[in-house]
C-alpha cells in the first residue's frame, strides 16, 4: 500500500471518513455498539461452511455489500478432507487481519506512510488436550507468535503504529482476555 497524492487518502485509508467516524462516535457513544454474526452449516465429517452477511450497527440492522462464505475442515492427517483451513487457522487469520487493519488506520491517522506490511502468525497447539488424552494440556493454542515486516516511514514511527494496533486490536483482546460464551441447543 502506498500513499496517494490525494491528502484525504493515506495508505488506502479514507482519512476524512475515519476522522468523521471518530467524531460521530464521540458525539453519540451508543452508535458504537455493534453485533456481528455468522451462520454455520455442517457439510460432512469435519467440513462446515459459515455464511456472513448481516450485522447490527449504528442502531439498526445492516448488511455487507456481499455475502461471504468460508469453508472450514481438517487436513487428512486430522480425519478431514482438507476442504478449507482449520478453525484454529481462521483465528490466526483473524488476528493478522485485525492487527493489519488497525495499523493501516492508525498510520493513516498519524500521517505515517506505509509501503509494505507483511505478517506471519503461528500458533502452537498440542492435540493431547483437544483429544482429551491429557487433562493438563489446554485444548487451544499454547502460544501465538506474530512477526511483522514493515516498510515506509521512520522505523521508530512504524514500531509505534504496531504497538498502538496491538493495544487496540479487538481480536487480540478476544484471544488474550477470554469472552463469555453461551451455547443454546435445540435438539428437538
């Protein structure tokens, strides 16, 4: 991504809209409350498909411009057919995408130019927990590592942008601070 000659766009971010959104939420904090949703259908075996279309935000029901569909599965070595990434790989993608979107917005707001952003996210998991073979091993990731390669402005400015993105990342917050999850079942 690069800065365009148009001063209202930096790093592909419409800064006029970004600042207008910040001002609107400051003026009406209740507009900041959103609910995102995904519907999932089992296909076969470990293969399922999620559909994302509608959400609630700024006080009303809304829809994305497109309906998004995501398949998830397990590789053959984990009893799947490899019809899509594993659910835990989607978590890595979500973290990378959230941090990247955040740093693009923060850089644009601070007038920092980005010319390259690349990240690698890896997570270590021990199937002994997930498979119920060792009750002392957690089911999910034991650790996640994120590595960024950034190019653009002064390296210190770029590091500060990444740090601010880390502090503001919704996905990082979800992963590191546990979210209450309720599960309702209609088996009837």
